[in-house]
């Protein structure tokens, strides 16, 4: 967990960014919500998380839609239905990667501009519009049908438990990369 000093510094940067947008009523409320959500979120090592998130593109989540509705749950947004209420389930701090206020502002605006009050980051016919490395562990770690290989299960387990990466996570990532790289 980052120390209080880092959180305080991040709060100061968020406050400066928010001041710039106070007179923009279309962006300010969302930006304020995203800042609050990120500040009170769980710390995750961005390097490890991004590597694991990219590997999930090799998983077939076996999502099947019929007439625009999930066959498993019989609803349109399926597992993404709570995306709009939880700001896309964002609970990941990547801000260790960003030292400059400008970079933090760009990252926040990236989320704000793609977010919809009606559907979060989910779009009909497309699914989630966020790149995998910017999706939350809630999103990437979800599955309805549990028909994954042991390696896919390990990857999903690592994604779900990214808050407490073990000391040997680099070894797990290398093993998973090898598996997904040579998987036919």
C-alpha cells in the first residue's frame, strides 16, 4: 500500500486538476467522481497488472449473445451491468507511473471522456471500450461458465487477487506468457 505521503501528493495533484475544470459542468462532476474513486481505491503494482491484463486477450471468455442478450444471464449487459454504478469498477491506481500532473490529467480525462452514465464503459455490439490494460480486475477476472484451462484459471486468479501479488509474481507472469505465446 502506498504511504500517506504519496496519497497526499496525489490528492494535491487531483485538486489542481479539478480547479482547471470547475467552470466546465459537463466534465467536472465526472472528473471529481473519478478522482475520489482513484484516491480511495486499492493500490496495485501497475507493471505487474498491465502485463497480466494484456495476457487476458488470449482467453476465450466464452461469452455468447443471442439477439443482443447474454445466453447465460438473459440480459443485455450481463456481467457489465454494474459498470455504470461503479465507474467501471475502477479500483486500480496506476499513478505511480505518472509523475507529472499533466500525465495524471490525461489519464483521468481518458476515463472521463469514455464513460457513459447509462452504461459505464460498455457499448452495445462492442462490449467494454477500455483497452485491457485499463480495465479493472473486477472486469478481467469475471467469468460465468468456469470452462478455463488451468493456466487461464491461474491468470484469472492473479488478476482477481492483484492487490496482494506474491513475491514470485514475476515467475508466474513469465510462465503465463510462455503458455499463451505457444498455445495453439
